C-alpha cells in the first residue's frame, strides 16, 4: 500500500474574486503562501518519498513550500493541471451565465461529459490525471508516502477516478485552499481515509471551518 496525500494549492487573487481560473497560470497571493507554510509545518514529519505537482505555479509553489523541510525536489506535470475552462476563464459564475446563457448549467448537468466552451470536460480531466497519478505511483514501492499538489476540480476528478465513483456526484464534496486528502493506494480497491482536511489552518486570521459557498476553481 502507498499512502497518497493529495493537496489543493493555496489561495490566489482569482479565488478571492471567484474567477474560474482553470488553466490560467495565476500565482499564490500572500495569504496563499502563508497557508502553504502552515501546511508545510503540519506535514514536516511525514516521511514523503516523492512530491509532485501541476505545472501551474499556484500548485507548484505550494508543493515547493511543503517540500522544503524534506529536502525533496518537486516534479511537475501538465497532466496534473486544473481543468481547462476555455473562454470562461477569468470570469465569475455570474458573468458566465450572462455572457453564455445556459452553457455552464448544461456543463454541470452533463455528468462530466460536456466540454467547457473551448476547454475540457471533467471526464477528460479524470482520465488524464488518474492515468498520470497511477504512472507516478508505479515508480514507488509498498510503504512509500507520496504527495501530489493540484487543483480543486482536478482533485475531485482524481479522487473519483481512484475510487471508481460516478462523475455525476463530483460536486458532492468540497476542496478548500491547501486542504489535503489521504488515500491508501492499493492499485484497484483504494480507500480514502481523510478528506478536505484544513486542521493546519486553525488559528489563522480569517480561518473558516466551513465556507458558506463553493469557491471558485
């Protein structure tokens, strides 16, 4: 069994303004860096064997901060990136429903099969990120502990891919900034043991145990 930590990146200005960031390369803001530092201290004693990330800087920087106490390099791959939201990127949900009426509603109602305008579908993301994760884990041995830093929607897709869940239920759980999940990876019958943990942020200014609404991607 390999223990897999899956981490969402820290906060960005796009998250604050509730943009659909997607494949747009938005950096961490000051709060996002502080969140990643909190996570790094919280996980400093976890014996990681490998740390991987999306190539987008918000995820890569989060992984680098977590990796610092371990002296490990971070290897980044495009397959671990966020979903490509096409022309919707840089816009809020309200702006999207006004500019492209009916499209995003159909996108969410399609059980993951419909592509964003000029972008990807959730099913496409699930296939690419799950395949890459399995490839990365195949390089490790039984007993290893591995971390992947990625993004809100792509993490949902990965969890559903590794657990064999139906994509129609993808929005039934949350992923907060720098939240981490733990999956015991056996190759097929995988088990999630922790989801959306933000214990490392307790006491941080502005910390909320639960958000009132779904954050931007």
